[in-house]
């Protein structure tokens, strides 16, 4: 036993231990960060990610089923009051979309995650289709 300990100590004596400690520290940090989801599920903050079920806005198409439910994540760009609801223009890195909701406390610039049904309003004008895709919050 004493010979094994002396062999180990002689190995360390000839080498700098700092790289080994750095490697161990890196390994432990990587292992701990992979054990759970470190992102916050709150609706404020930058870089918010709630999971893989968030749909990029560019993937929401006009021909989608009107009953499709999606989650979007982005920043409030504009707001517009309606009769009994509010409309907010939400933008992410892929595009922009209007969301109709009962929430009236979403300020411009705030980060949000919204669950809603895909809707499409047809607006034919002079033989052209100028319809708009929007979300109606659930």
C-alpha cells in the first residue's frame, strides 16, 4: 500500500497539478449543467427558452388549420387596444405576428411566451389576397 501511495505521489511531484484541477472543474461544471434545465420559466428576461415546443414565427403559415395551437416566444413590439381585448405585435428572430389576447399589461419591449390558436383573416382587395395570419391566445 505504501509503495502505491509513493508511486502516485512521485507522479504528481514531477507534474503540475493545476491542469488536472482545471480539467476536473470543467468536467464537474459540464456534468452539473447537463443534469437539469437551467433556463427560467418566467416570462421576463433575455434569452428565454421554455423548450422545444416553441414555434418560430416564420413557420406559422396562412394555410395552417385554424385549430392549430402553437407556442410563440418573443418581444412585444407594438400594442393596440381593441373593444374588449388587446392586440400585440410579437417579434422573434424569424419574424413578426399579431396576437389577440385579454391581457392588457404587456408593455412594449417585454419578453413573452404565448399559447394561441392560429387564425387567418382573408382580405380580398382588387383581386389580390391581402390576408393576415394572427394568433388568438388560449
